[in-house]
């Protein structure tokens, strides 16, 4: 069985991941999570981490999920200098 990986091949997502890697940790700290907001699975590891069912994968950088199993950008693209487009904040309202 081959895992369905997030769409990392598109240019926008590659740029997003590069900016997350280079970002000041304080800037992305509010978005750090070990749980994928899409599947609500706790994710451990680094790099491409398969879901429990092995069908999808997350991208984990620095111990935090930064790309959800269905390709959702976890860190607000606006704080990375990218167009937020239709990005929706996944964090619970305060």
C-alpha cells in the first residue's frame, strides 16, 4: 500500500514549507501543535509521518505538524509573508 502524501509538489506548498523552516520560532510558536487539525491524530516524529492507517501522511518540522494529512497549511501563511488566501485558523477561539 502506498501512502497518499500531502500535495507537496506544488510550488506554493514548497515555498510555504521552506518559509516555515526559515521562520523565527517566535513567529510560528502560536501555531505549533503535535496534533493534526484535519484528522485530530497525535503526530510524533520528523519529516513525512504516516497516519495511523498508513493511507495519508503529515509533514512534521521541529516536532510540530506544519502540513496536515490532507495538505492543510497549519501555520498562518500571512505570518510567513505569503498570501493567506482562504486559510482558516484552526485554533480554538479564546
